[in-house]
C-alpha cells in the first residue's frame, strides 16, 4: 500500500507535458513579437534624444565661446571609424577637429542634416511653424557671432560671419532602424541663439 502511494506521488510531480510546453512556448513567442518592435522603437528614440542633446550642447558651447572671446565660432562635424559622427566647435577656424575643440559624439549611424531638405517627415510645415527664418542648407557654416547670435561663415578661414536679423538654424537627425524604418529628431537655434530639441513621434514634431 505504501509503495503504490509513492508511485502515484512521483507521477503527480512528473513536470510539464509536451502540450503544455508547446503552448507556453507559443505564448512567449507571441509576447516577444508584440513587445520587441515597441522596445526597439524606444531604444532608437532614446538614442536620437541623446544625440540631439549632445548637438544642442555643442551649439551652446560655440555660442558661449564666441561671446567670451568676442569673435565668431562655427560648428563643424567629422566622421569617426564605425560610421560615428562627431560634432565640434571649430576654435581654429580650419574645419579640422583639434584636441582643444569642445566636441561631442552623436552616435553610430546618426546622420545630421543642416537646413531644410533632409527629407524629414512634415519638414515643410515644421520649419514654417518655427517662427523665424531658417538658414538654407549649403548657405554657410552654422556659427555664432560675438553677441551670441546665429550667423553664417561663408568659407573656412573667413574673417567675418554675416548675421541676418530674424534668422536661425535647424538640424535634422535621422537614424535607420533594423527594419529599415527611419527615426527623426531635430535641434533648432532661434534667431536669439536659443537651442531647442524636437522629436518626431510618428505623427507630429514635439518639443522636448
């Protein structure tokens, strides 16, 4: 009698059946299929936000350096190994990154575009709603003059930086996701020199 009882106990604690394991595995796979895209979208949003913050910081460093040195300074960029973009304040006005230049890494595969024409979604309406005139792409190097106002140095080594009243800058940042989808952020500099960070949420541009 005692032996039969022990046998029954071992059967009752024998673990999961094959059907139970299949069902559990299917549920896990479904949950992963639902959650992974959302998780990856969050990762790219955070990555772009970090890059936009870095770019905004460098722009403000250029502004402060120009005001403190009573001159103008431009913001330039270079590409590091691994397709990593780095932005820097061009203190030497040579277009080449130097050790003393304030700098920040935007991130791997982050593509910055200065001015309109980046292909960002809703770009035309976004630029029109900024409330200031936006400098065109290719119009010069984004810079700040001795008063801390945005200006455009037309060439490397230029001795002047013309400032157009009411004009500011916009930078669009893009990052291509694993599925080929493109994620977007933007950094704007108002005509008064203030920096603003924006994120595209899939429908609208939202200021951070």
